[in-house]
């Protein structure tokens, strides 16, 4: 839930809440930004950094850290825009990309900010010509995106042209058929020509009125749908709902009957030295909730699957 740390307003109490964020990554609601930075500059309410009002932008992601990282990546990419063919070897290009990620990390988590900014400035001065040249170049991914967008626009254009051609052909066929029928009637009928033409004019006017009425009905339906959605949103309640239920749920662990010794728990697995035969979990796996003890438990479970009394 988005909430302004200054005025404590959130998106539930204020449906029109708009959160703004600056380069420091500490969000504020739009009302607080207008009040605090009325003179176009002021200090951040969290880190006390001097900020300008024109530096605020609308917050996109719920997590301010992600929004800050996205902004810094977009900003640094304007400087670190070297391509693979700007380097002699693939290893140098990989080191360049790895250093870019390190700089992003330092700025996001504000580690060695002064040294990082000095390195960025030195890199920009050293590779100024390459940076200016690459601003006008597209990498392979950007070229692929441009090609896909170009093909999509061409396909849409062909589709619209085909539909318009079909509509014109249908309209011309209908007009020719109606005109031919009128001419046949004028030639074969004993009715006066003025009466026939007057009747056809009335039909044309009635057809135009029906089309106009259909458009008005469509507009009214769309307007009623929008009003219905608006009333539903206004009547939506976020109050706590009192639920009346029966007996509380009590969890009963699953009992597995094993024809043999019981399965060791995670503490026993570690104390008995099982982890010496298991590959240690990396930091990425640990962050995802995986541990070496969990992997060992799964391996023991699969090894003893035939001992279960099914």
C-alpha cells in the first residue's frame, strides 16, 4: 500500500493519491511536494538532501527502491552506452557490463557515492566521442524492436486498407444494385417518376435517421456503463469485514508410516554430518528460500521412498 510518510495519507483514504519520487528515492505525495517545494527547492524529509521540485516524477512501482534503481539505470545508460564492437575482446565487454552493475548498486544503496560519481564523470570525459557517436546508434535489441514495430505498423496499415476496400466495394455494390432497381422500376412501372424518387428519398432519410439513433444509443450505453462503474467505485468499502465462522481450523500434521528408522530433522542432518555430502547452497538459492538442509531432506526422502507403508 502506498503511503506518504509526511502527511500519512494512503491510497485507501485518498483515492486520488499521486506519489512523487526524486533522485534520493524517498517518495512524497503530490500535495506535500507542492507545499514543501513551493520555492522550487528544499530538503528531503528523510535524508535531508537538497532537492528541486522539477526533479520529482510520478512513482511507478510500489517499491521506491525499484523505482530508484530504474531511474538510475536509465540515467547511467545515457553515459555507459558503449557497444560490444567498441571493445577488443568479449572479456573486456563483460568486465565493462559488470562494472556498470557495480556502479548502479553503489548509487542505489548509496555506497561510496562520491567515488562512484567521480568515476562516472571520468568515464564520460574519457569516452566522450564514443558516447556521442553511440547516442545515434541502435544495438541489436533496439534494432529488433524497431523491426517488430515497423512490421506491426505495416500489418495494421494493410489490415485497415483491406477493411476500407471491402467497405467501399460493399457500398458501391449496394448503391449499384439500388440504382439498377430504381431504373428498372422507372422503366417498367406505370407510377409517376416523381412518386418513385420521392419514396427513395424518404427511404434514404429514414436510413440516415436510424444510423444516427443507433450512434446515440451506443453513446448512452457507454455513458451508463461509466456511471455504473463510478458509482460502484464510490460505494466500495474498505472497512473490516466481520466474518462469522464455525469451529477454528486446527492443523494436523501428516503422519507417514515408515518401515524403518524415522527421518532426521534439519538439526540432526547438520549435526550428523550429512551436509558434507551436499553441495552448499549459493546466496541466490538462500534468498529464494532454499537451504542445503532442505536439499538433503529431499534426497533422503527419495532414497527411502520404498520404506513407506502405502
